[in-house]
C-alpha cells in the first residue's frame, strides 16, 4: 500500500513542480520576449524619426518621434511587470535599458536629440538586445527543466509500478490498467495541445528570428536615404536602396502576419476599442499606398457612400484603428501587387446595414475563382500561377481574416463589378474591445 501511495503521490508532486517551473515561462519570459521585440522596433523607429528631425525639423518627423516615445513608455512599463516574474538578471538588464533610454532622451523626451549621428540611441538598442538574449536564455533553461521534470515522472512511475505489481498483483493490475487508459487519453490530449503549442511556437520563433534583423536593415536603409551619414548618394543608388527598403518592409509585414496568426489562434491578439472616423482612417491608408500604386501604373481612388445622411454619423464607430489599418494595408498591398499595369484599384466605404459598415477594396486584376474563395484565407495558400506574378508566403489574407474576426467583424471576397476581386472588411459599429 505504501508503494501504491507513492505511485499515486509522485505524479502529483512532479506535476506541482512542473506548474511551478512553467509559471515564470508562460507568464513572464514568453510574453516579455514578444514585448522586447516591440520595444526594439519602437526604438528603431524613434531613432529614424530623431535623425529625420535633426536634418530638417519637420512636423511629421517630430510627431513620429513623440508617438514612438509614447509607445516606448508602454513597452517599458509592460516589461517591468513581466520581468518582475522572472529573475534578477532580466531585471538588471531592464534597468540598463531604461537608463540607456533616459541618457538618450536627455532632459526632454518630447524633443529629439539634436544630432544625426546618435550613439546613445544605438546604445539603447544594444541594451534591449542584451535583455532579449537573457530572456531567451532564461526561457530555454526553464524548458529544459520542464523536460527533466517530465522525464523524472516517467522514471518514478517505471520504478514503482513493478513493485506494486509484486506486492498486490490484482490491485496492481487494476491500477495499471486504469493508469494505462488514463495515459492514453492524456497522451491524445497532449498531442493535440502539443501540436497547437508547436504551431504557435513556430510562428512566434520565425517572427522573432526575422523581425530584429529585418527591422535593423530597414532602419539602416532609411538612414542611408534620409541622411548623409555615410556620404552623398546618387539617384541610381537612392532608387536601389529605396527598392531594397520596400522589399525589407514587405518581409517585415509577413513576419508581423505570422506573429498575429499565432496570437489569434492562441486567443492572445490584443484589440482595443476607441472612437474612429472610418472615412478619415481609410483615406490615410490609401494615401500611404499612393506611391506604390503610381509605381505600378495603377489608378487608386476612394469613394465614400454618403447617401442621405448629412451628418454621416454612421462613419463614427468604436474599433481598433491600428488593426483596421493592418487589414486594409494587407488588402491594398495585394490589390496593387496582382493588378496589371494600367488597371485600377478602388476603395469604397459603404453603409451596409444598421449595425455594420463595410470597406471594400476592388481591383481589375485576374480575380479569384469561386471554388478558391475560402481557400485563399487559409495559411500558406497560393492560387495556381500567382507565385510567378508576385512571390509570397500566403499568410497575409489568413492573418487579415483573423484580425477582422478579432475586431468582431469579417473579411469576405467576391467578384469585382469590372472584373477582378472585391475584398470586403465588415465592421460592427460597436466593435469588440477585447480579443
């Protein structure tokens, strides 16, 4: 009976140990790794805006700088909460990051440092990278400890079960049989859970491994284009660097889509609800793509269906403007990518129903056959023949639909009135504020 008691208690002890090891990983290190990636991207954007401001002092550069500083404060505050659950090494790294940022900002965080050569800004980026390295080291160590705890559980069970069989054959056989059935059921459940975790970890890992070098590459390309730190560039060189930067930004968008796929599937995609003027937001996104459309030889336009509503209250809704911008950016990028030169892309803002509004992106491209219209929203799905026209991973639309659903809306596709495809983002006037 003592052996049976030990057999029953040992897994409970080991499971408690596993939970103790897992908590700092799932509630600290893993979300902190995501947040420190966001911080590095914010610091890179802040560095570029500061450089741009130092060169010309234009208002948009100052606005971007201040937005980046605000996002930086949010990232640091969130990291402080998460790092407190981890270890002293990570807390020390975060203190060094905070100190480096303060040295960079100097006495005022609302005015960029007056220089185009900013070693203090690069030092802040280096400190954030060191924090990420230590967080990754901590996470890897905890995962090894978790595997050891599980292996210990298996070894203890293997040692105790034969002793129980020898002591009381019938009771041991019954216990073994029940444990076997429970093990099979647990194994099946674990396989499903492990598949989900592996998928999320893969997407997060790919995004993490690509995002930092791509973000740094884009920042350096922007420095080359926006400053003369490395010497004056001729027009051919500027065009080549600008083309390279567009490709890097496209890759960054793909890594962001991967990360959002993982977050959405795990139910962790953050969404906030704030008052938004939908027509203003749509025009901003279209303006952001005007240059790309012009390079592609396309006509790009916006139509807002005012109807008879003079005050246009239907255009005011509560949603997450960043997520709406993310979906529309994906749709417009695809429309420009797949529409032949001389074609047109039109964005329409429509009052669809009493409780919903719609933003439709039409193009005059090849369109999508009816039998493939749901498949295009699946991960890694590319229509036959499209890779030669525009290479890609096939994750953008999958990510866009998940974001749309996290907003409480939907993303659909149909035929365009002049041929091509028409993608429609449906939004509730009172969108969800918590994913």
